[in-house]
C-alpha cells in the first residue's frame, strides 16, 4: 500500500530517478563495505604488515575519513546524476560537497601526521641512545597538528567567501601581544629547546652550577630543570637562567672521577722509598677495589718544599662520583698505615719563634739601678 502511494505521488520519470539514486547510493555502501572489510585487510595480509608497522597505522588512521569521503561522494552522485537540478541548486550542492571534502581532507592530514609522530615515539624513540626525540616529538606533534587545523580553518572560512586577510593581520597583532605577555615563558621554552638539543645534561647526571647549586638532574623539561641536592631537596631552575650559567657536569665526557690526594712527609724521608711505597699502595688499591678504574693507572709526583714537609700527590681514578668518596677514603687509610709502618713521619706544622732580648735582660750587674742590688748569694 505504501509503495503504491509513493508511486502515485512520484511520476514515472521521478520514480526512475529515485531508483537510480538508490542504486548509486547502494553502490557506495557496497564500496565502503568492500573497502573497510576486504580491501585494506587484504592489502595488509599480502604485504605481511604487522600491527605496529607504519603502513598499517597509516591505513587505519585514514580508514574513517575515507569511509566518510566515499559516502559523501556517492551521496553527491546520487543527487546530481539522476536529478535535474537548477543551476543555483547545483552550485549550492557543489559548494557543500567541496566543503565536506575539504573538512575530510584536513582531518585526514592531521590524522596521518599524528599517527607518524605516535609511531616514532612508540617504536623508534626507545631504540635511540638519546632521550631528546622522546621529549621533542610530543611538542612537534602538537605544533604541527595545530598548524594543520589552523590553516584548514582559514581555508574553510575562505570557502564561505569570508575575507581572511584582516583575520590574518589581526592574528598577527594578537600573536605579537600574546608573545610580549608571555615573554618569560617563551624565553624558558626556547632555552629548554637549547638545553635539550645541546645534550650537555641528562637525567641522572650530577652537576654543579656557577651559583653553588649542585645535585642530580631529575628531569629536563621545556620550562625548567629539576635537581635533587645532597640534602634530598628539590631545586627547580628556570631554563632561561639555566642556559646562561656555567655548568660542571661530573658525568661527562665519561662518569669517571679523578681522585687527587695531596700529602707531605718530613725532610728526612728517602724520596725514592716514598715513591715506591706510594706506587705500591695505589697499585694494590686499584687492583682490589671495585670503585677504582684499573685501566686509568696510578700516578705519583713530588709537589714542593713546604715549611714543615716535602709535598707530594697521588692520582687515581674512580668509576663514578659516589665511588670517588669511598676510593679516596681507602687511599688515605692505606697510605697513612703504610707510612706509619715504614717509620715515615708526616710532620705537624712547626714554627720557631724568636724574641729580641729586652733592655732589662741585657743590664750588667754594675749597671743595676740604685734601687736594685746584685749579689752572688741568694
């Protein structure tokens, strides 16, 4: 009954046009089904592409926009081909179809860009020795995707015959005002980029700043760098100041820390014997201690003739900063014990003070004052 009513309402030509529209739209639905369920999975199986492969991710990211694109295209054909439209209506439909195609294109490009960045962060970045890419890629992804949507929005406004030139000029002035307002934040951001790209520090390094702040680097962010001091306190340093200060990195160019020990012995010491003893102590220590770098070697040298001692130095290397404290302690203990066993003296600082004799001490007996008498008898 309903089909009869529809036929009576539509004329013969209108009914044929309606059937053609349904056929075209049904063909679009079949194409979408074939595309999503058969074509893409078949291509992935033929190429033997895994789930985490870039090609697989790219195809999956544009599957939804392409599906909508096919539906929009088939709907456009179902309206334009069988129906006789006026020129004004035809132009409106063309404009609407072009606008929808532009929106889907913007979504597709943004989705592809985001997919590539995510794939790099998940698959490639963990395999690299540096953490720079892991820190840069999230920012790059947000900036690029934001730029794509911004440009796409301007193109959409242009499709509505809106003059975007004043808008671009206004955005430029507004951007300048915003940049001036957030100048400290931008300074920290660019300084953070400099710190990250230079690669002079990384989390876990022990550093010391020119102002005296020292500790282990916890994190290097875009705005600030966080350091944990020996007192287990957190110090947050803005990157703009961090990039301008002088930094001593104890973990670079390698984690080894040189242990330099100054000492002194009395002038009666046999210096050849002293050298043999010191070299033996250092050789034994770097051979037995797990904190010492045996490949670096051990070095001895005489320094100077001091007031009370002959100064000399010992020079070895520890594996890292923490090991340097333990290694220096062991070196001082063993050297002190060995010098005591050999009878070699490390003098205390000694100074001899002499006073000029006073006049009273130089007075002869016959020159004694009238009120004083001298006698041989007590």
